[in-house]
């Protein structure tokens, strides 16, 4: 563990954009657990020693009626691996270790898709003669935001669950939105349903019996009565299994779709039973995966491994895995940046992690884009930006007009024509290179050719338009966007064996090196402004795919400029402001071999996390001068952080990298 490593938030539960719970504090007892959006999703953990309770999770204000505010266990350590968060606490009589395991295994989609987290503990007594008990509960906050709700509660032997009494699956979409349909489940031999006063009774406080005398499963309970699922155990080691049944996962072009696991297990109950039954095996798989991925990251640097372990669950839990017509769809939510769904310029930066672990997930992100582009509601010759707003993958809904059929038709001026054509081509080309599977490329050869032709005509000197860094506004003559068009054409030529496109890419690249050159060294932000600069992160694919378009000297000159422009917390995105994009900054470390620059980048990210006053899941858009979040959090784009693990891997075997990196 790096001493300077202080996560801005720590993952506890990670499954999908709705079932994602974090600690926004250094110590698990300093705040209530929260949804990645910041909304409270209270869970409480208590260790009782000889009848005296001590908190190890949750705020004093939520538990002080039965655990005095000062009775918090002393947290001595927190360790984060790709799939687990492990806390340790100290008491004079014992040491307590609490582990939150979300086994998001990319090469095991049936496990990846399970909305299940194992919360386990181990008590190590320091002396004999003491009695211990562990209590855990999860609150109504995990199933809704509204105090007007009523909650249906149920329990059976070893199993308790609750959900909104009025079930309206998929009725809401947007960005700062949490689920209020489906059912939260707790599996443990002592699992029960309760309301807040149950906590007091457990610890022998005198409270009103108004609610305690009722059969809580007989009729709905008011949200304001604070329903909970809870369990307690007197064992020295035990596990509480928490899971979420959302009923229907997403809507895909107006059709409600189940989560992928239902295609494997049939229904939620069978999946949950398998998850409980296979706990020991899953723990072994997750531990082996953690060792392998962490070892690979440590070979880059200890700082890289620390940030990569933190980012892993964030990246994957920003998606939902489903199957349509027998093919995987890996649908992202554009967290805290409009809530868009299956966003192509969110997919593009995220792909390095999935190229490494399972390229089929990259194709799962691309299938909705191709599907949408073939529909009459998409009238343009370039690739679409997104396919809806989570969890409704029904086509774009922002900046649109309605046609005579009531369908949304996007306005052209808010699209990203060059950006998304390049993104689509590069994502498919990289996935094909990663494992040798050409099916997606062949199935969509017509659209890919159409988009390549668009780049031939419009890609070199883009007109005034948005790119993926759309928060910076429209920009004409964007040199980095031009690079994307050039490398995409080279990748397209390589993918389909069409030399004319490579020749066009080479002509463009030679022209670019002359026309984008800065008089002060390096290359410009825009062709028409000499005293500007920007990250040319798109150039990374020239090296990874060995296209040979720009040459090492161009990248080295850019890196030399970046070293001059570095701030305390990183490299600004370009000359217009001090803010950066973490994913793109990491990509620049792969443009050329410069270990000193690479270490500067990763050290600056650690400093940002340590010094930032913003306690949120890792942001990718922050100020390099003061470490403050500018916008965005918990986004999947940090899959791009793993790009350093792709170095040289595409050429190791004709079948690609996936077989070499098998976890």
C-alpha cells in the first residue's frame, strides 16, 4: 500500500449503475454509505463485545440510540483490490476484518452479471473469555428516495427482502436518478425484516412497541418507519450476502430486457442460490484475478497499481450486461454527465480494460451503436453519439425534434461527426486485433466503410463541431480530432485490407505534421492558432496498432511539451484551461517511451486524490492547479487507465491478446 494513497471514495457494493454503494470517507464510521451519486444509502455494522456495541460502519446519527457516538471501532487499515475492499478494526479484545467482495470477473459474464456482493467478517480474539456478536443492516434508502413510498417486506428461512409496494419497473431515467423498483435481498441464516426500532430492541433499549408488535410482512410499511433488512451472527467468521433484483434490467428500443444472468440461471432466485452456494469458489477466482491484474499493474508502477485497483469496480459497475438475440450488450451509463446510455465517446476511452480482459465486452458496447445507426430515426451519414438515457436505450432524447410518428430525431449541430466515426472504427479495429474475432467487423462492413469515407472527406480539418471533450464547447480545425480521423483511417485499412485508405491516412499525416506544428515546439490545439497546444491522446493508436503514420519523433516532441506544461496535479487538457481529463492524460504516457514523464503523471494523480476536497468516486475531470473536481464522477471512461497494460500485446499472437491475458 502506498502511504500517500487516499481514495476520494471507496467502493463497498458494485454491480451496476443502480446498485453501487460507496464510502465517501477515510474511515467507514465517519459517514453513511452512499450511492455513487452521493445520496445516502445507509448500512450499519456493529460489533458487540461482552454486550457492549461498537460501530464499524455507519454514522453516529443513525445509530447513537443504541451505540453511543463515541463507540466507534478504531479503523487501522483499508486495502483495495480490483474486486474487494478490506477494512481492519481494532478493539482491546479482538481484531475485526470486514471484506466487501464484488466479483466482477470480465471473463466470466455469468458471474459478472450477478448483482451480488459478499460482506464477510472475521474476528480474531486477542484473549479468551469474550463473547462477540456482529450485526449488519441495510436500509430502505437502497430501494428508493421518496418518503411517500410504502414498502413491502418479506422473509423466509435464511432470506429477507423488501421493495416498493408499487412496482413500476424502468419508469424513470436520467443522471442523478436511483432505482425505486425491484427488491433488495439479504441472505444469512438469521436474516430478518424490521424497522428502525428493531435496532434498539437488539441492544436492549426501551422503545415503543407500536411497530414491533406488527407482522411486518402482512401489509406495506411506510418509508418513514425506516424499514431495514438485518441479521446478526455470533460466529467468529461469517458472510452476509446482499443482492438486488431489478425485475427488468433495461429497455432496448422499447422492449424490456432481463439482465444477462437470467439467460444463464433462468431467474433471480436460481442465480442467488448459485451465488450463495458457490461463495468459496468465487472467492478463489476473485483472489486469483486480483493477484494477476495487480501484478501486471505493479510492473508499471506501484502508483499505477493503487489507482488501477480503485478504478476497476467503478468502471465495470457503470454498465449493465444483457443479452439480445443471443449476443451480449454491455450498456454503459454516462454517470454525472447527462446520464446517456451506450455513449460511443464514453465507450472509446473505456476500451483498454476490456481489450485486456474480454474483447467481447467491447463488441457488447458497440452493438447498440450499430443497431441505432441502422434505424430510420438516425438520418445521418456518421456514427451516433449515444443510444438513449439510462436505463432506456431507445435512441437519443436530448437536443431532438419529434417526427410525425412521435420518434426523437437528433439535431445535427449537437452531434460529433468526426469524433464518433473515428471512435467506432477504432473500437472495432482494436477489438478485432485483440482476439482475432472478425464477426462484428464483417457484419457492419457497410457502416464502417460509410464512416471511413466520411473521415476521408471531412476528417482532416474538422469544421466547427463538438468532440468528446464537449464540455469545452464547439471548436473548428481541431488538431487532435484530425489525428483521430487519420489513425482511424489507418486502422480501417488494416482491418479490411484496403490500401487506398492507408494511403489517404499517410497523406493526411504528412500534411498534419507540417500544418499543426507550433513555432515553440510540439503541435497546436487548432491548425489556425500557433500559440496553442493540446494533448494528442488519439495518437496512441498509431503506436498500439503499429500503423506507422506519425513516427516516434512526433510523439516524443509532444511529450517534451507536456513536461513543460505539467501542473502539480497533472497535465491540463489543452492551453485553454487548467482542467484535465484523467483518462486522456494517462493515454499520453503511451505515446512514446518516457519513464520520467509516465511517473510524473501517475504521481500527480495520487496527489490529486490525496489533496482533493471532493469526496466522490474517482473523477476524470478535475483542475490540475487545485485538485478540485470540475465535473463527472464514477464514470466508466477510467477503463482507459489500463492502456499501459496493452503495450505490445496486439502482436504477441495471431489470435490477439485475450488468450495471453486470460485471468
